[in-house]
């Protein structure tokens, strides 16, 4: 009797595993992008906003959360980010690793705040839409570099997270390109 | 004896779940699921090039945290002239409810 039950479990586990794998792969391939961005018609064009995304972090330093906005009548998009770190810093620039080379861009401060012992740095930079597309088109998780007077901070994202986010962002950027004026 | 404890445990858990439902502000709401976008405000300011967001969430109706104020959303994007404000309400089975504001401006 015991052996029969054991066999039944085995027969159930295999199809369940395949169903789970299929579901997981379909989820990755067919991401619903609607919940990850908003768009609005303006007199000067359509403005797109990719909602805040997290995943870039540095084990020794802090975490970065970014959002992207783009007005389709312009060539460049705004990359806004919040960087949380225990250290006091003055950020100068941010580097996007594209095809193994860093594209360093100056950042402008929006605000700096502190809660408890963590600093919240809110900055913005702007970069061409083609560059941000090239950044997210990379299959391997590319690093981000924050340059400050107090030293550099290297931020990276886990492969699985990158695969998911880059897939979503590539599709949103494709929608943006199709609607570009 | 053990069966009685099990029944009591299930009843207690069910009571706790049913008595505390997360709610969210929305023009229309679904008992099981809400995913609604709605307007908050519009001004006569000219078109916008910046977008800022802020959100607040409620868990089981027991804990609610976040900052979904227009001020926080505008501040996050460095917006000083607001064009319009939209909101997005989401509620899943009364377990997790999220209210997000999107501020458009210059």
C-alpha cells in the first residue's frame, strides 16, 4: 500500500514540475508591461513614465531605485534615481556600462535627506533614448557606477532580476519607439 | 481533543482574515479585485515633461505605510509646476491594497 502511494506521488510531481516550469517561462517571456509604465498625452507630445524599479545594489554600500521618463518630442530621456547609503557622499556622475564601456554622465541633485542612519540621495541625469535602449538590450546584467568625491560605488543586479527587468523595459522602449514623433 | 484545537485554530484564522480587510480609495471598487486608474486634479499650467510618483500600501487592513501625497510625488521628480495628477488604486482580496499617485508637471 505504501509503495503504491509513493508511486502516485512520483506520477504527480513530474507533470506538476513541467507545468510549473512552463508557467515560469511563460511569465518571463510574456510579461505584462502595462503595469510597469504609464503614458499621458500632452500638447508637446506623449510622456512615458517607467515606474520605479529596484535591483541594483552594492553589498558594501547601498541600494539604488530608478525610474525613467521620456517625452516623445525629445531625443533624450530622464533617468531619476534614489540611492540609499550609510555614507555621506557628493555624487558627481553615473556610469552606464554599455558593451563593456562606461558612458559617464553628470548628475544633478533633486534632494538629499537622511532618516536614522541612512542617507537618501535623489538625483537625475539625461541620456539619449538609444543609449538607454542599448543598456537594457544587454543580455548579461551590466553594472552601474556612481562616482562621488568620496570614491566610486559599483552597483550590480542579480541575473534573474535583470532578465525580468530588461525584458519588460525592452518591450516598453519598443512601444515608445513605435510612437516616436 | 486535537481535532477541537484544529477547528478552533482554523476558525480563529478565518475570523482574523475576514475581520480585517485592506481598503483603498477608488471611484469604483471590487470586493475581490480592484485595479482602477482615476483623476485627482488638473491645473491650467502648460504641458509637462516630468513625472513623479508616490504610494502607500495597506496590509490586511492592519498595517498601512507609505507616502502617496502630491507633495512627495512632485518632490521626487523635482516638479514645481503641476499640470495634472492621476491615481491608481489596487486591491487584491482585501489582503494588500495600494494607492499610487502620479504627478505630471515641470
